[in-house]
C-alpha cells in the first residue's frame, strides 16, 4: 500500500506567521497534491505538482505557495497565515496520469488552527 | 468547471438498514468516478472507482451505480453496520486537463446506530 506521510499532524499558528506543512511519499509517484478540507466544502485543490522543481496552481491557490524539491517531498507554505486558513490539509500522491492509475493516495492530514 | 453536488449532507440509519448517497455532476465529459470513505480522524480511503456508463459495482456490503445519461453516481450501503459510520465523498474526474484533477462532493456524514 502506498505511503504518504504528513507532518506535523496538527499545528497552532498565529495570524501573520509563516507556516510550512510537509509531505513525504515513498511510492515513486509523479503527482503530488495539496487539498484543504473544510466542513461543508469537501476537499478543494490548492496546489499540485507532476515533477520535481515544478508546481501548479489548483482551484484555490491564493495565500499559499508550494514547493517540490524532490519527487518524494512536497511542501505547502503559508507566508502570512490568516484565520480563514484554519482547516485540515491533506497531501496526496498518484502515479502518472495513465488511464489505469487514477486513484489518489492520501496522507493522514494536518489540522491547522490559526489564532 | 465541473460541479459536484452530493446529497444528503448527513444521514442517520439503524443497523441493518440501507444507506443511500447520491452525487450529481455537470461535465458530460467526466469519465472517472470514485467513492472515498473517511473514518473519524483518519484519512480518505478509496472505496471504489468506476468508469463505465451505467455500471453497477458491488463491493463488500455496498453497491455503486453510475448513470452517465443522468450524470449521477450513487452509493448504496446495504445492511449498514456501526463500522460503516464515517464520512463518504464522491469524486469526479472531468475531461482530460493534463493532470489527475478530481472534483469532490461536499461529503455525507453517515451515522449507523445499533
């Protein structure tokens, strides 16, 4: 089974502070994603990457940056954390976009509280 | 872009009853469909994926129906038990945009009481 590890599992941050969420996968997957989950909104895509040293904007990228220094690692950066960014963040990975490889493998999530 | 509406947002059933969750989507070119299960405090786990039109897939204790004509995806948990209590999310992959983008429904929180 694919392994996606997120750190930290939870974090409390202050408004205006910088937050970095980390994700590590050992699956040799090309694609990695950051989603946020809010009550009543399901999961929404923030950023994704399909190759190291390259990131792409998802549906709600404002206020977030992403970094993919290697195939295994994908970080989400909140330069100036805001109250509205309180949410649970999920990292996911998937193999290339071949027809047979459509599913996502999720990490356990990071609960971020911005105060 | 793709819009996915999932109903109901909350569902409470007794053990042994059926639980029925439906998602409707808007992009007629969507062609991959998924159901994920999220137990409390845990991550999302794939329950089933389907990609053929008007397909019925049976898993362990559940049935998934895809009706492309109506743009509707359904999950039916037959004879639900307390271990099925979780949040369920449908996800739809829309027309090929060059990456594995999924649009998720807002989820259904299912509670199965003994």
